[in-house]
């Protein structure tokens, strides 16, 4: 169940990050959103380029800003020389690069905020009954609450705290796949889950390695859960105000 849970939470991260980015782009200019997320974009782009180099693919037309939308441009039709595994590496490395950056940011800047935000980590086993599903949803709200409480309890006099919050937001939201790569990223996550399960059957300590990264998984899910709920509330409020003003 651990490998199924890992795959599930990685997909939750991708979809939540994509949802937050789409909601923000609908509220303010996409170019402004992408400018704010520049540190995360840079890390994700580096992961993408590294994936291309490792798999022997051609690096071309890779830029941080493609046009007026401010969206980064990725190498299309990279044609990696490693069959099957190559596309998986290219699809996953931007996500893993952001996760690695979150780890180091949390280590050096997070302080007690990380412990508070992850005091209730995401489940390592998915529910098998309807009550369990509802409990999982309630736990998601608790995760979002813990993330907010951690930010509110931060020492606002320390610049490290503000930098940590900013970088955490940039890196988690940039876990969203770049335009045109959603299917590839989801397929890569599924193949990663199957591959991790297969390796775990042969090398049992693989499960312990995955659990070692669980705090970063929990921190990412907690942050994105709060951002998604807050963004939905703001988007709904703005839409309601526009509707009421339009009716007048």
C-alpha cells in the first residue's frame, strides 16, 4: 500500500499545483504569476534540462519566458536515447528537482515551521472504506490548517521565515507540469509507482527510503492544500462580486 499511497500523493501534488496555478492565472495576469514563481520555474527548468542531458535527448528551445504569457518553454519531441525510461526521467525530474529544493530550503530556513506543518503527515496507506475516504478528506483540511498555523506562528522579524514561505510557495506551485506535459508527467508518476513496487519486492529497504522523504511529501501536500482552498475561496468571492455588480 505504501507504493500506491506514494503514487496517489504525487498525483495530488501535481493536480493541486496545476489547479492553484490556473486559479491564480485567472485572477491576475499569467505573466505576473509566472514572474512571481520565477525561483520555482528556474528549479523546474533545470530539472527538465538535466533529464534531457541524462537521457541523451536534444536540448532546444528551452527558455524561462516564451512569450507575453510569461510561460516557460520546454523542449518538444526531445527523443531521448533511453527507451521507455527516458521519458519517465524527463517527466519526473522537474518534480523531483522542486522536491529536493524544498528539502534544502526546509533544512536551512524552515525552522520549527516544518515540524508544525507536518505534525500530522499524509497517510502512508489509502482508505479501503467510505468512512476512511471521508476521514482522508477531513485530514486534508487539517493539513491545510496546520500549514496556515505554521506560517502564522513564524517569527515575522526573521527574514529567513519570509524567504522560506515565499520559496516554499514558488517550489510547490511549480510542481505543476509545464504546458503540454500533463499527460507525460502523470504517466511518469504511474510508471515510477510500478517501478518502485517492483524494486521493493526485490530490495525491501526501498520502502524505508520512500518513508524518509515522507515529510517533504506531507509539507508539499499541506502547502498546496491550503493554497488551493484559499485560491478557490478568493476566486469564488471575486466571481460572486462580478456577478452582483454585473446584475446591477
